[in-house]
């Protein structure tokens, strides 16, 4: 028989110390008007959400390093991905964990089960040392950390593709495509709508609203590269 822990404390954070353990056959149900907090990471789902076991949530002081880019010295790791989550994520940190990153430049980083990082621009509360972001669209979460907006964990992962490179990411105005072969670029929003299509090596995204986009590049050999683009 499964064991359920239902959390119905409106606006209250429930602390489980430095880790959260949900054993196999058990689960934690969080009401849409409640939240759960584990050692500085708070999840407030927009609708009733269940964390099923076996799941272990822990915090590490070892930063994530991708190429030349690094996170701050606080990383939350889930042994089982939180899938189909929508709602508010609040990430707390200490000044000593910033790893020489300015608080004003912090972005929230979320990794899914496929080791793909997504960066979002959060509300930064420097006085209380926390970042808050409302995921109105579905997100998958297996790790959570923070990094510098100018050197997110997504950039170097994309540039590891030896055939094509896209920069800067995040961007405010233009995207530059560097490749040994010509590329046909198609930019989509998260709803799958095509917004831009071009064979140029420079894309102007100035007029697009802030958010996350998918850039598909296809070369003359029909090889396709896909990049997550953050427009600030």
C-alpha cells in the first residue's frame, strides 16, 4: 500500500533539513496553495503536485562546470526527475557561495533528465539572498543551481558541437552562427510556431519578447543541430 504525505499548509514552507528522502512506494502531495522547502530550495506548484519515491533531493557545494563556465557553489540534485512541474521555484544562497558572480547577474539554471540546462532570468532579491522564478510552462527538473547571465551552463554545451556554434546566448539583439558549412536557420517559440527563417549567419531577434526559443540549423547534408536560445 502506498503512503501519502499531503501538505495543506497555505503559504507555509515545510523544512526537511538538508535532504529530502521519499522512499519507494511512498509519495509527497503538495497542494496548489502550499509549498515544500528543502534546505533553501522551495517549490510552490501552481496545481496539486506529487513527488513519488524513490526520490532523493540533496544539496552540494560543488559547482557545476561546463567548459569555461561555472555555477555558484550551491547545486540541488534530484535522483528522480520532477516532470511536468509548473509553479514557483525559489532558490536561496549565501554570499560566500557566489563564486565571484555578481548577484545582479545571476540566472536560475535548471537541468532535465537529458542533461540539458535551461537558464531563466529570475527575480533577484539580493537583500534576502534568493532567486524566484514562476514556471508558467511545464519544466522538467533534475538539478537546480545559478550562474552568471553572460556565461550560462547552456552556452558551452552548445559550442561543443564542432560543426556549428551559436552566440551570444542569452542575447538581447542578435544571434551569430559560425559553421564550416552553410546553415538554414529556423527559430521557433516554445509553442512550436516558426518565427524566423534565414540562410544568413546573423539573426536579428531584437523585436522578439523575452523568453526561451528553439533554433534549428540544417546544413546541406541535412544534418540538424538544435539550440535552446534565451532572449532577454
